[in-house]
């Protein structure tokens, strides 16, 4: 594991966002996860569940 130096204000911010006795690394991981997926990815996931479409056709339609 790497050691990172941060300022006191950043450390205090991380500590304030902890849930219970959660580790600092888990807090940072949770805070950095993307909250929302873009519309194209949501649409792809929805269409992947429907077997009548080919993935390549869907990607073409969405411009991916």
C-alpha cells in the first residue's frame, strides 16, 4: 500500500465523511465511485437484457 501526504483540511474532510468506524481507504473508495451512469450506458444495459437486439446494432444506434 502507498503512503500519501495530505493537508490537515483534507484529512478532516475525509474523517467527517466516514460512516461509523469505516476505514479511511474505504471512505475514499466510496466517495470516488461514480454516482450516475451516462444515458448511453444505461440504455445499453437495458437493451442487453432484451435478447432480440444484437449488441453491435445497439452500439451503432447509440453512436458508440
